[in-house]
C-alpha cells in the first residue's frame, strides 16, 4: 500500500516536472502574435485559429525540451534563473532524466512536423515546416544556432515574422500593408531586443559553458547599446508607420494605435538605461515589452513596481560595494561558503612572471592569496635569458609598485630596431646593402608614454617578487589535481611536496577560485579544456640564447665582445639579422652597458636532446664568439613552440593567464607582456566583482572579453613573422628582403602600434579597488 502511494507520488512529481519543462509562460508572446495576425482576416475562422495554435504550441514545446537538454551545462551554472532565463532546472534537480528530455524533444519535433502537414491548411504547410526546422535548430545540432551567435535572430525571425505570416496565410487574410507592417516591424525590433536582453543575464553561465550567444559576444555594454538602439528604432518605426497609415484609416484611429504602441516607451527606454550601469546584483529581466501594448493598464503598475525595486537594488549594490561589505546575493538561494572554511581567496598555480604579478595585484586589492610553484626554489624559478617589455606591461608594473629606478638602471630602452641581412662585415659598417629596414620604436611607443625595453628575465622576476610577501609563495609544490565544488563554493587544489627526508606528502588548499599561471605545459590548462586541450606544436626551429655579464669577463674577452657590437649602448639600437634558415640578434640589454644578450634561431626538424652548448660551434662570426664566451649557467636552449587557441580560458572556478592560456612564440617579444597584462586584468576583474555570489564567473567573462581578441591578434601576427623568418629557398629569401626594403617603415610602425595593449581601463579599475 505504502509502496503504491510512493509510486503515485513519484509519477505525479515526474509529470509535474515534465509540465515545467514545457515552460508555458513563454508561449504567451507567440499566442498574442498569432491572435493579432489571425484577426486581420475579415473571415476569421476559430477552427483554423486553434489548429494553427496547436501546431505553434507543439513547435515551441519541442524547442523548449531540446533547449533544456542541449543547454543543460550552461543552465547548471546559472544561479540567476528566472521564468524566462536559465532553464527550468528540472534536469539538474534530478526530477527528469536528461535522456528522457532529449527523447521527448525529438518526439515533440515529430509531432510538430506532423501537425504542420495535417492541422495547418495546405497552402501554409511549407512555411510551417520551415518554422519547425528553425525551431529545432535553435539549440539542437547540427546548426546549434543559439550556440553560434544566431539564437536571438532565429527566435525573432520565428516569433515576429514567420508566425504572423503563417497566421495570415492560414486565415487567407489580405491586411492593408500599413497594418501588416505595424504588426511585424516594431515587434520584430522589440523582440530582438528582448531576446538579447534575456541572454545578457545568462551571458556569464553561457560563457562558462562555452556557449557563445550574441550577448556573450557583445558583452554587457555592447548588448546594452544594441538593446537601446533597437528599442528606439522600434518606436520610431511604429510612429512612421502610424503617420503613413493615417492617410488610409484616418488621423484618429492612427493616433489611437500609436498611443497604445508608445504607451510602453518610457518603460522600455528607461529599462535600457539600467544595462549601462555597473554589474547588476540580479537579472532585471521580467519585462514584457511586446505585451505591454496589449495589456498596458493591467501590467503598468506591476512593471513600475519592478523597476522601482530594481533601482533600489542597484543603489544598495553601489553602497555596499563602495563600503566593501556587500553581502552574497542570489535569486536562486545560493549561499556563499563562509570565507573561514577556505585557506585563502585565490590559489595561484605557478610562481613565474604571470603568477607573481597576479598575486601582487590581488593582494593590493585586498584579497588573500597563495602561490604554488613547482620549482624547488626562487633561484630556479628565476632562470631565463632576455625579455622584451612593451609599454602596456611597463605601465602596469609601475602601477603595482616596481620602482622607476628598476627601469632606468636595469632595462635597456630601444629607440631603433634595425632589420638586416645576415652579412656581418657590412652590418658592422651599417652598409646600406645590409640594412633592410629601420624601425623607429620611439615613434611606435610615443602615444603610450613608455618605451619598448629589453630586460634580463631574472631581474624582472626579482622585481615582481619583491611586491609579494615571502610567505605567500610555496616552492616545490607539484599540483596533481583540481576539484571545483559548486555546492561548497570553493576550489580545492591538491598538490604534493618532497619532504626533507625524501618522502612525498600530499597537501590541499581550499579557495574560492584558482588561477592557472603554470606556463606552456600547464596542468591547469588540461583541467580547464579537458579533452579539447590543444597539444603544443613544434614550430620547426630552436632558439639558442645567452646572457653576458660584461663586468664579469676578463678585459681581453670584454674588449673582444664589445668590438662585436657596432653601436655603443647610448645608441639604443637592436639588430635583427635575417639569413636563409637562420636569424639572430645581439646587443645590450641594460642601460649601463654592463649586460649583453644574443640569440640565434636555427631551423631544424626536431629539437636537440642535448641542452648544453654546441661543441665545435660553426656559426658565422660574431655569433660563434658570443656562443663561446657565454658561461654555461647563462646559456639557454629552447624549442620554439606554440599551440592552437583555446575556445575558453576558464572553467566555472579556474581561469588561465599567460602561457597557460595562450602559448605564443617569441618573435614579437610579447610573451612576458601578455602574462603581465593578463594577470592584472583578471585580478582587477576578480576584485571588482568579488562580493557577488557568482561574481568570479562575471570576472572571468569580462577578463576574456577584454583580452581574448587582442591576444588572438598577437598570436596570429607572431605566427606570420615566424613563417617569414623561416624562409630558406633563395627566391623566397630574396623576395622577403625586397619587400622589407620597399615597404615604408611607417606601415610596419603602424602595425607595431596595434601590438600595444591599452591598459587605461584596467588601471582605472585597479586604482578604484586598491587597498590603502
């Protein structure tokens, strides 16, 4: 008896869940549209109206079921679900098995197609089948329109254009053109704005699940602009059509219709302004603009009340954010885990340039940080040769507190880059036959207010580490696993260490989020990308590097080396020499002329196993001498590698920065700069949205929106330079050298200017969040 009762209760619960998956609230707009279009027929048929409506309902229900299944990953991450957004959550609550939802979605699709062929009048069946196909493709493969920036357009096309056309054709109506335009054009614009707005609220969860809607692509501010533009355009279109229709229907009927349509304009326009405000604590999306024209008096008070509450919430958020004591807010009842249950706020995996920069930035903005570095000591972590810093990275380092004296004494600012033939006899005399192009780097960087500089990697890492308390960084920590817990609102990083007695011990650290800054061979990247992680790609060449501390050389060797450099340190010049399958550069990299660098890139089918210096080096002079006088501990050999771009740089609770996010070859000297810029951009976004329950998701989203397109352009340009530098056949080499000679320097300088990241927005955010 008891078992039977439980079975009935379970069945009832299952049926209720299936009903909720239908999301019947969302069928109101299409029902009103269908009714209005059908009533345009002087021979309105109730029977045809209901037959077509049944078809429309079946089509919407199949869309809802398939959307629940194919959008389940983003819906699971959505903590701000409403009646219209974030899914019904029945799959995630376990009320309905997900395979049942998929199968029922396919069944409803078949029923929709069947209804199109049976219930819809014959002349309209082709149009009905088109609607079924587009509705199925909204979330389902192969088109996955709502995952490819086309969902908003697809939904608008169906509900505002094809459905009224179907209703009119089914009723065999021939409405006057102005009336038809009034039915289609303003609602199309309004509904596109509506669907865009709905997806703006979901953009964080969609982004975290790699679902790229138009709202994700445009971002909050871009989406707000488009929403506002479309809304204004809708009301202007309604006005123009009403004026045009006055010649047919008379002035008074036209004014009545226009008054009814424009009744919602103050609400629609003022609502759009809310999206220009900073991050909202909840999605203010219970808008029904397409319905207000039909139910103006009934809903007017309710909408005004909602907007008043929204504005009040916005003021509360602003006040609490400024005081730094904003409570965790969430409509879905999500409760943030107590910070006392965590070891820190943010765990940073990797203690190189990216990791240390992120730590310094987060600490200065009031967050508690731990850094886990795989290498056993700071000395080992500091190893490396020469680096280049572009103006954006320099500005951020100064903002974080790196002393100006560091840049004045340790760095080597460049005024000129000379691109030359690999003809060292002529190069030494700056012969016109050897010089291919002279790039004015002062012109490239003038607008930024900073220089393009060279710096020893070891010196740069030490300068950044000085900004981070020693106890924050834990060396010898080998990260093994990362566990993200949405229920407990934390990320657990499990790592091992070798104890003094030689045994391995396992440790764990709990934080709200983690940042992967563990380089090109990042384990964190594998956690974020899963099976889609791209493999490192060998670029077909290796780079030999050396650093020369000139003061440590004996007088004879120092004189010999300095003779190789055709320019004194005051010339602020860097040479890049191009040969057939060989490129090189050498010069100073400290302002006092006491530190020099050299590098040679050699094309080879595979990287050499031996990482030491070359025995019996046969390079042309002066490269051979530079190689021979370099100390073993100042010599570096690296295979040049890159990888395909990741589709996303974050999972729900882990974000990637630097080489962990984007492996780039060193051809433009951007590796360290991208790491620094990523680190400050992400940490500033985290600090900005930290007091929101799911603010870290918003921070990850804003970070990628800020950085991804810029970094992608740098990676692509770097690959192009790599291919150009690797030319070996003499006709290709000759053509390259000819083009370098004839292309104006201003063209190349303009391209290089686009490689400077504008850090002004990041700096403004950082200064507003910095703890005194």
